[in-house]
C-alpha cells in the first residue's frame, strides 16, 4: 500500500470553527476552543490517520484586520501556515456568509493558491436553510475556483468524514511524518499552557483582557509516575491580577483545578499543577513571550 502524508492548513475568520474542526479530525482535544474570538495563537498541529494517509492539521489563528503587534504576528502566522501547507481548507460560517473579512481572505488566496489545492468548507450548516447554503456555495465558487466544496458541522461531525477522506486522497505520496500514536507536534509544555489559557478564557470571558499569556516554567517528572508542572500567567496590569485571583483566590483555584483535570485526562496520569500570576506591563513587546507562543516577534512589526 502506498502511504501519503502532508500538511493541511485550516484558515478562516476568527470563530469560524477551525479549532473545533481540528479536534474533530484528530479525535482528541489539541486546540483551544472557546466562544471568544482570536483564541488560537500558535499554529497548532494535530495529526490524524485516514487509511494509509497521515494528515497533519495546521490550525491557524483567525484572519482579521490586525491592530496591535500580537494581532499582526498572529495574522502573519496564519498566512505562513497556509503558504507552507500542501492543501488549504477555507472555513466559512454558513450563517455569516461572505463578510468583508471573507472577501479579504479570498483576495489573499490569489497569492498563496498557486500550485496548491484550496477546498471550501461551509461550517455550521445546521444554522441555515438548504437554499441559503446552495446560494452561498454558488457565490463563493464564482469568486474563487475551489478544488472541492464541503458542507459540514465541525461541532456535530456532519460531513467531516467526507472532508477527511477527500483530504487523505489529495496528499502527496510519501512516508508518514510522525509516529503513529502521536496526535500533536507541540511540546507538552505548550499544550499544557494552552489548556490553562483556555480555562482562564472560559471562566473569565467577560472580564478577561486579551493581554495575558500562560507559560509553563518547569516540568518535573516524579518517581511515582506523576509530574509537577509550574506555570506563570502574565498580565499587563495590576487590576488584571485581581480578576484572575478572584475573591479569596477562588477563581485561580477553580482555573487550576479545571486545567489540571484536563491535563491528567489528556496524559492519563497524575499531575500537580501550580499557577502563579505575575504583572509584566510590557509583555506584549517582549520577543521571548512570542517565542513561547510559537509566533515570530518580527512579524508584529508594522
């Protein structure tokens, strides 16, 4: 049997469902999923097997109009992920249709589309009627010559198998890129930091500013098979620290417990998680913080 392997980049506006689709394809949670936009920062790579094909999914940050250094670095990472991939899947939200943001992405596809297949996946199809879907598909295919169009619900799984089967057949022939049992190529320290950041976002989504990041400072393996994980939550202002700690430390305890439980389930072993919150007013301008997120600091330059 001929094996195939390659990179599939999922691109689209923030909240289009890229992280949900990555997790659905991989069959495990490798990407941060929240209802808050712009949560994916680094290009998360999730690995899935379909028959003799190994699909490496690059879940890119959402494409939007960047205003700050971090935004610009995220958008550069998204287009970089698409330009490095063998196949690109553009995700569009069915109920939002062709927004100004989608139009800008379609213009960008003219540059990176040469020499690679671009598929269209219309997501959240359960939110609109069939005639609206068909009209949207026709409109988008008139605007860009997509290799194939799929109607899916990443959350419920509708149409996802057909998309994965098609992608598997399009990848270049060659040996697999990762061991069969590996589902992500991010270091475990970064996955752990992403899990904690997700719990912060979910618990404090109304009050929480975007100006925070989580880093895994140390990871110590213990003789009993467990591990001690120390993480730091960096915030830009003193007031943000109080929000995260909560009344009598209730918030930070709940966040730590939720992150620890998910990490234990993911790894299948005991984890001792310790969180600290530190104020670093200028962390958004520190190159080291961007490296920890898997982003290029220079990409944030105007």
